[in-house]
């Protein structure tokens, strides 16, 4: 049988899923956590607590800003608010965060902490969306887009007919979604059923890459008990998990340039998000923890950890009982294809942290670049059908108007072009530079 | 044979005459009256098309000047690279008084040399400040400091700025015309246009003092990354006899309009973050940071 996949471009980097067999462990609590106010896409949240306040695990500590795209943030621990201060984020720049000193672990009474599966859904679609919004659920695939916005079908947009669940995890090294699918299968299925009810869709399709056969089998078996849910195995091809590529692969629809999945009648969510939705709606639990992969070739022990939001990343290293390998050259937050190098391990884990990858020098070092040899490999692997060599040159010369006509804003920054370039040109770096400038120009052009 | 020539001449003659009439009618109907002064004013401008005046090229400024002259006041317009000499010529030609301009120069406000702010991280991406800036906080760890990849150098049309290989910082040469291209190119807004010096009898003395840092972090945090950072201690503000120094967000700023270049602040600064183009009067307790900015 031929596996489904997207039609243009794509690469297949070494998978390196070292931590795939490590069951999810619960990560302990540190002495203090720092919860950034901006860990989702959109406007930073507005803090509701002040110095000296006592909070419980699950207390709302920052509300959604008045902007359209924003999300609530809850305390991931119980204790005292020390201060609201600038804390280093993954890029090294300082951003506002709420710093809480941990005292015991007292949860809000409204949260149901029992491990029993709760299958019956007694909320109306509107109540579900409200709950997703209140509980601060954001997309756990990496971009951290506030989930409730995807379910607000407004105006003349036609209602979606299919819900797509992303269990692809096409990034090398990362295994957090895979472990979640194996260990929390039922919860994910109930979560998907809840999301189907919220979106009023009769059908949900789960896409899983073929390099996770046990996850496909387990999900397929469980899906039999839940009407309308179908599990489809996909070809191993990067970036299979990108939103537009996944839609093309699973339901063979193409999202036009500059449009949203909703315009072709689908909503896409991650399996991690489905689990978070289950916990939020059925158990009243806000998004205060997530599964994080800690991995690297030179580490003796790797792992998948259920970590509270705001916990310093050094805890992951301690939990594996390791010291940092001496050959470490780069630490990547996220996967190695799209993740960002971080300047220190002191950074807190946020809603968007899917993993930390430790790379040694051989893997991390960039190869010296040479001239473009016009082989057009970058154009053939671009999943969006763009011409990266051209965009790179245009961005390098700062011809931003041409960048715009060449559809630079369609770039999903998957990095396939840089990965495949035989001259190891920094294609994506320049394209990102051009894209950010074009987006800025477009924002300025828009009437205020 | 002669008939062929005759017909040809007549036909072409008629076509030529017809075209000439059409062209004449169109030319007189759609005639654009351009003020002849614009060309002459443009000839008086330097012709570098640097854009420092805010207009697209020298001709753009010439048009604006002539338009302003019709309204009777050109004092708001200025050619920064040309300076007072150019403006005097234009003022004479247009018969109006040109605005006063303090001669300006670009000033690099970062002292994070390789020695003072040693490299902590290795960056091997594309050599462009704007890209490096958007990715992380810089090799020295200072989120405000100079990245040193020379975006300012590549935009300078006057060859007036270069990167000093020893310190890794840009250096502004005396031929800077203050067009402001580097100010816009720097992603960290380190470069500022400041007056070249104090005005004495219509000439500048070239003396200027500035805080050589724009780090707004708290003193201890800033010092971790750079030994030459302004820590916001406020000693300079207290020492300043003309209250030209203000403290905001852990950072001192010297107002060039109030500063009398007495040099008091340079002597009290504990980190040597205040820089000047002259040697302050000797009251030596510690060595003043006072190499002239070449």
C-alpha cells in the first residue's frame, strides 16, 4: 500500500529518535519557577498577581490581553509570588515573567486530579470553547497559537467539516508526542471527541508518520471505540507535520496563499493539544504542564518528562542524572530543523517547549559556505513551491518589494532548503530576514 | 525614375509635417513648466544622493528648496553633508536666509571591545548584524552591545566608518557627513548623530563627550557581560556642573546642548563608560578613557 504524503518537496533527515522508548516521567518541583508572560503567539498576558501573593497550583495569574490573539496563564506551582521581573528567554533577551517561590504542592479545589478516564462530555460546544480559552490552552506543537481562536467560526466563513489531528512529529530527535500517543491514548481520543463537538465536525483524521508503527496500531485500535475518528499512517517525510502539508496529505486540499485552514474547511490541532483539551474540559485542569523531550547523541540517558511550565531547563539535566557532555556545542530548544539555539540552560520551560536537543560539535558546526552552483535542489525540496536561492539573493540585496512578489511570506521556515544545499548556504537565515522585513512593511502599509 | 523620387519626397514630407504638427500640439498642450532654479539649486548640492536630508536624492531636496523659497522660508531645510558652506551658496542664490545648522557627526555608543566584553557564544550564521540581532543577544552576551558585523559600514556612502579589527567596534572617521544611513542600518540603534563640538565664533572646536553605552540593564547584570558598561550609578550626573546628564533606566545620557565639555564626568565614571574626543583637564586620580575617536 502506498502511504499518503504531501506532493511537492520534502526531505528525510536522519530520525535519531533516541528517547523513543523512554516512558514519560513526572519531573519534580524546583525551589522557584519563572513563568514568562509571553509564551504564546500574540500579545503578552496581563499579570493579575503582585509581589507577596499566595497562589495555588492552577490559579490564574495572568489574564489574556485585550488583543484578539492572546491566552490566559496559570500558576504551575503553589507558593508565594516573589516578584515580576525580566527573565532570559530562549533567545537570551529578557522578557517579563512571574517568579514564584515553591511551597508544597496545593492544587485549586476545582481541579479533578483523579486518574480515571472521564468519557462523557456534558458541555455544549460554546462551553467547550469557553473552557479552552479560560484554561489557557495553546497549540502544543511548537508555535503555541491560542487554541480557542481556531474554534471561533465567525461571519461568512463556512463551518469546518474535518478536524485534523497532528501526530506526525516529523522533527528528528523529538518523541514527546509519540510517548503521549502510546501512554495517554484514551485521553487523546476523548480530547479529540470534545474538539469535534466544539467544531461541530462529524469527522476527525489523525495523521501519524510511519516510523511510529506501534503508535499507529494502538491509536487505530482505540479509535474503533470512538465514532468518526480515523487514524492514517503517513510517509516519513519532513515537513509532514506542517499545517498546510498535513492537510494536503490527509484530505488532499490545498490552502491558498495567505489563507487559513478554516478556509478549506479544516481545523488542525496537535495530539498534545488534544490531551490538554481533555484535561481542561473533563478535569478542569489548566495548561500548567507539558511533555518535554530531553535528548542528544552524546547523552548516556535521555528521557521524556512531564514538566511544569516555568521550571528551569537545568532540571531536565538533573533528572537524567547527567552532567553536560564536554563536547556540547549547541543546545536547541525544539527540534533540530526548526528549533532555536539557546544561550543558557537557565531558561524556563514554556508552553511551546517541545524538547531540548543537545548537539555536539560535529552536528552543530556549520560547514563553510561556497557559491551557489545553481543546482536548484533547494527549489525541488521546498514544500511550498518557492525558489529559496532567489529569495535568499533578494533578501541579501534587501530588495524587499521583489521578495514580496516572489511570495516570501508563504515560507514556513522548515529549513529543508538549508538542509539540502550542497554549498551549505544560509538560505533560511536570509529568507527569514527578508520575510520579517516584508511582514513589517505590510503591517506599516495597513491603514491604522 | 524621377517620379518615384518625387512621390517619395512628397509622401515623407507630408508624414513629417503631420507628425511635426501632432508633436507640436501635444508638446504645447502637455507642457510641464519646471522652475529652472531647480536645476541650478541641484547643481549647488553635493550630488551624493545620500538621502540624509530626508528627500530622495539631491534633486528631491532641490525641488523642496525651490518650493519652500516660493513660500518665503527655507530655514527648515538642510543638506547635512554639505553643511553651512553648501547652504550659504543656496541661500545666496535663492536670496533667503538658510536655517542654522550645528555640524553633526555619527557617534558609536558602545565600548564593548573584544577585551572589555569577551566572546561568550560562537555565532556561525550569516555575517549580518540584522540577522544575528533577530536570533540572539550577541556573542558577548550584552543584548544592547555592538554586534560588529558591519551593517553600518556597508551602508555608508562616504567611506566614513570602518570596523577596527582590534576592538571589533566601528570607528567613525572625521569625513562623516551625518547623513544618518548608519543610524538607520544599526539594528540595535547604537549610533547617534551628535554635534561635532561646541561652537566658538562660528566654528566648532571638535570637542564632544558622550556616554559610550546604551545598556539599560541593572548595573550588576550589565557588568557581567561588559566591563565598559554604564551601570547607572549616577556619579556623573552629580559631578556635572551644568546638569546636562540625566539618568533613565540605569543609563546616563549627556545632553549635547547643555554639555560644556568640562570633562568632570569622565573623571568620576567608575567603568570608563564616558568617552570624549579631547583630553580632560588633568586632575588625575584614575586614567581617563580619552583616546580621540579618530
